[in-house]
């Protein structure tokens, strides 16, 4: 089985984000970038499926600047076999990103295409299903576990209050979230081997975005806390404030 995992380079979640002077982007200098954490779940799922099958390859596919190669090497160190980077400048338009990725995937032989359920920078949760639509493949989202038997993949989806079991014929697309697939750590041997694994870099096709960012702003500052009393005597006043001021009761 050949599996392609679409991954995205994102700012480290511990990085302090600053808005650029033009108000439409973030300051890129000094920002540490990593593979999106949900994409790491997808990489782990692909590796486990290939290992269980005893054959096949895991290919990483990304769309981004040249510096994305560093993040792809991190994925190769985990055990992926090869990577492809489509160089360009992604924006907030998920549909444009989906068309770029689908143009590459349409020429490949991956029976299964995996995504993280979302990227932690824009939180859109839409590129995976859009790619599935462009490729005319079935798609399961928010998958916590999956198994492949023959030409059928069985997915367990996280839904409100439980799990939903979905069966899809291959080829298919799935987006992965936290569940069975806890990302492994890269070994020293894996890190050294990653330097020699194939990483193809080529320009992404030009796709005109349909969305433009007008402005970015910081979230409003939280108001200071307030002490309404001590012990059980403070409960009536706390309940009143929650009902009348916060309006959460």
C-alpha cells in the first residue's frame, strides 16, 4: 500500500506571534516552524498501516516555501520514505491550497491520502475534504483509528458522545485526529537516514486565491479577576454575578 500524507509547516505552538507592520500577516523573523501536530498523527497512522501491511511506501507532500524542507526532513526521520515539496506561498484560501495539492496527487499512485484533521495555524479543517472532492474520492474526517482489509478501509470517527464506524472503498481520503496514533519519536538512526531520503522540490502550479486577508488583530485582553468573598458565604454573590453580569447561567 502506498500512502501520501499531506503536511503543513506551521509556527511552533509555543512561539509568540507578532503581527507585521502591514497588519495583514505575521512577523516571520525569529519564528520557529514545525510540522502541524495533527499532521504528525496522520504520519503515524500511515506508518502503522504500511508496517501492518508489510509493504508499501509513505510519501510526504507539502505546499510552502523552500524552508519547508526542514519540516519534511523531520517527517522523513520518523520513518516516511520520501517527500515532495511544491514551492509557493500558501495563503488563507483553503480551496486554492486544495487545488495545488490535488494537481500533484492526481498523478500519483497513493491508494490512501491522509491529512491532519486541521492545521494549528488557521484551524480551517477543510483542505482534506476539498482534495477528496477534487479527486472524486470518498472521505472520512476526524478519524481516530483505521484498518485496511483488501480494497476497503474501515475508519472510526470521533463524534459527539462516541464513535462512528465508516467503511470506504479505496482509493480514499481521511483526516486524522488524536486517538490511536500517538506520534513516535525520531531515532538517531532515523535522523541520519532522513538526510539521504529522496526529497523532490518543484514549483507549485499557479492558482489564483479567492480570499484576501484584510487585517489581523490581537485578541482582546482579559479583564482582571475579582474576589467576591471567601468560603460558602461567597456562593450567593458568585451565582448572582454569573447570572446577571457574565450571563452564563
